[in-house]
C-alpha cells in the first residue's frame, strides 16, 4: 500500500538569507560559451543560438546565505510503498532529496548530509544532492531554492500521487511534477508537464539533474556510442564512448560535461553503477531526448568544490536527462501548447564483470534488461495523463503568489494546478495595485519592489502616472527588453524626480557595461552615499572604484563600512585587491594568510587564484582558495 505524508528533515543547514534588492541587470561572467559553433551540425548550432537569457529578471538574486550551519528542520513530504521511500523538499524547488530502496537497504541518490547554498544557480543559491528539476534557461533553475505548491491527488491506481507545481517567472511558464509510486513498484514515476498559456512561442529548457554517490569504481552507462564533450575551454567536440575511460568519473582530472548522442531508435535511459554492479537508473518516454554525465574531476579544484558543497561527505557525480541533446540549447514551445513526459527512477543490479567489462554494448544491454520495459513506461505514461488535470484533494505546501498574480492579469485555463488568490502577498501588492491603475511609489531611500518586466507589465508601467518609482521600474523593464538607452533615460528621470540610490546604481551598472569605468565609479559613489549600509551595493561600488583605477577611493569606501561588513569574505578579497593596487602586496598576502571564505564564490570564477598569484611570489595556491574548474596555466 502506498502512503503519502508530511514530515521534517532535520540536518545542519545554513540560512538562505534575504534576497539581494539590486536587480540583476547583467549576468555574471558565463563559462558556458561555445567557441566552435560554426563547426557544429546546423540543428545543434540553431539551438545554441535560440532563447538565451541575458538576465534572470524579474527574479532577484539569492545571495544572502553564509556558511555557518546549525541544526534546522526543513518541511518534507514522503511518498512510500513496501519497496521505495521518496523524500521531497517542497520549500526547495521540489528537490527529490532521497530515494531509499528498502529490500537492498540502499540510498539510490546522493543524499547531502547538510543544506549549504553555493553560487551555482541562475539566482546564485544552489545546493547539491538528490534530483533537481530545471525549467527555464541554461543553468540551475531560478526555483531551486524557492517554494512550490504541493498537494495530494488521486492516482490512476487509486493510491496517492504527490503533485508539485509553480510558475517559472523568467519564461512565464506554469509546470507540474506528479510523483507516483504504484504499490510494490521498484521505480518511482514522475510525470512532468510544462504549459505555454501565451499567444506566442516560448523558449523551453528542461533538465533533470540526478546526483549519485561517486566511488572509485563508479561507472555511468547509457545506450550511446558518441558524446559531445564540453570542457571549460569553451568547445563542443564529438568524442567516442566509452573511449579514454570517459564513463568512469573517478578517472577524470578536471570538470567536464558529456552530452550523449542516443540513437533515435534507442530507449532513453542512463544509469550509474558501483564496483559491485549496484546502482540507480533513470528511464523516460522519448520526449526527454538528452542524457548527460557531469564530473567535478579529481583536481584540487574539483575536490574543493565537492567539499564546499557537502563538507565531509563522499564525492558525487551527476547523471542528467533533458529535452535537447545539450544543456546549451533551447527548444521552441509553440503558443498554447503543452509538453509532457514520464520519468522513472529506481535500482539497477547487473553482473559486475559485465557492466565493467570491455564490451560496451554488452554492458549497456545488461543494464537495460533491468529497467522498466518500454511498454510499461508507455502504459504508465498514458495512465498518468488520465489524472494530470485532476484537482488536488488536499494541499500540503504553499508556493509563491506570482502565478496567482499572472492569472489575475491574463486568461488561462490550467486544470490541475490552481494558483489560489490566498497565495498573494506583500511582494505582489504593488503590482495588484498597478492592475487597478495605482502607480508604484514610496520612500526613495527604501528598497523598491522587484520589477516585473513582461511586455504587458511594461506597457502598464509606461501608461502609469510618472514619479521616481515608476521611472525606476520603467528603466528596469526597458533594460530587460534590450532597450538600454531608453532604460538609462528612465533612470535619469527617476533621479531627477527624487535622488535615490536604486536608479543611480542602475545607471552605474549601465555605464560600466558600456566601458565607462570612471563614470560608473562616480555614480556608485553617489549611490553608496545614500545607502551606505547595503552590503551588495558596497561590493559593487568598491569594485567599480578599483576598475576605474581609484584604489584610494575604494579604500575610503572600505573604511566607511561597519566591522560586520568588513568581515565578509567578498569584502576581504576586495581589501586584498586594494592593498595590492596601492603597492602593498605584503598587506594583501597577510589577508590571505589570516584566512577568509567567500560564501558566494562563483562556478568558474578565478578571482581568488588570480589575486593569490599576484601577491604570493609564486607560492602554490592553498587548497582552501582553489576553486579552479580547469588546469591552471
């Protein structure tokens, strides 16, 4: 008999912290650029060029976390039968945190023993482990550390189905996840549906990221003989599988992605097994075309990243499944259409001499025989489709109010996934008022509401009576639409109406993006003077002074910060860079020797290693500062 219930997950956890009030106008430096696009097949090249996001607006960044963990309780939902127990975290993007196989007493996923955010997602905060559901754009979803609605639904077999749903804001797409565990099943079934309620096409992106424990003999198997290799050199190159020990993650020195080319006639699946032939497999209906292996690598940087994300835990690898052949592509979801598919997760056992044998096809065939049959997957998919529109019978967790707001603005029929008006809160209030013709306003020294940037919202802002706040929001919406000159004009009008740090800061970002480093530094000084206690603004303002060659001015801003802000890791690194720019590398070196941590160090970022190289006199980079994703040099 299958059961669904609430519980709590208790573990050492860092607080997520407050959102950054400064709109993310420019994406951080991206590592995912393809240098050889002209050499690639036309359909792949086309997908690489379609649908890329320049900003995660209207979302704000989640960068307020630290690295001080204490025991906390997170809401969890448990779906289990006599064979499997699945634990889902509805407050954290619906992460499938654990999948425990009772007969073998084995955890099939990589179960992170801590909750520790780090800067790997589109909105910054991300955590390792389990299965993450990525909708939106290349990268970890904006919802990975955000709440989802959750409810019980009657399943096709009469048992409970756990439904989660939310509104992905960068693409304005509602989606749902239905977790179904038939009685006596060894496979957890996950029905996924994304819907386009608009009268225009929308770029679509989906990848299910599955973390499993990496052992020295872990091997990844997939029915493919070629893969597109993407390293941090920026090229996509077709390589043979399983050539050069590609399928053994522990044998990779550096971080890399491998996107497998599964033949059209083959089943869509991927698995990871240990030295004894035990492991976890994922199989799906055909719409989920892509499969991927990600490895951190065994370099100092790769090991450091794994310990950073899960201190003291064993290493992990990721096997993934997506709509396109690579994570660098987006597909076109037509107006008014929806896509759905079924995924299945469960244990796999095969003879170790076979799965670790020299004959690749023999090894993959042995694993495939242990999967759900193709006919069973198709039958489950058809049965699930029959209840995909079923209304929830009991709410289990509350999501955000953004879906309810969008449905207040537009007309859309979304059976099965209600966005109740009761979910509307303070974040949505200014925009509800705008729908009623009331313009945003407020104290210019107080943080303004997060700006909505969709076309309809932008039109409403343009028609609203002008004041400093309306001009500010117009500028953000114009910037998101790609009209940078009009955005700057709006922010200048905002400052003229009432001097405020928010529009000044945005003008500074625009100036720096345009190569006007001195002008950016000047504008940041004005913004900082109006909001000196805002740490994210201080980080940007100090960095801008250094970029403009004004180390002494950067030092003045640094000295104006309270001691609590001076202790922040990002500020400590800036202080080291200031001392170096002032001609005192010894003082900069002392800061490194005293030790500091940047909680939000970014994937692919080399600021720590670059600054160390400039101050250390050639000494090796200490492990604690080594976050390099590729070989130094």
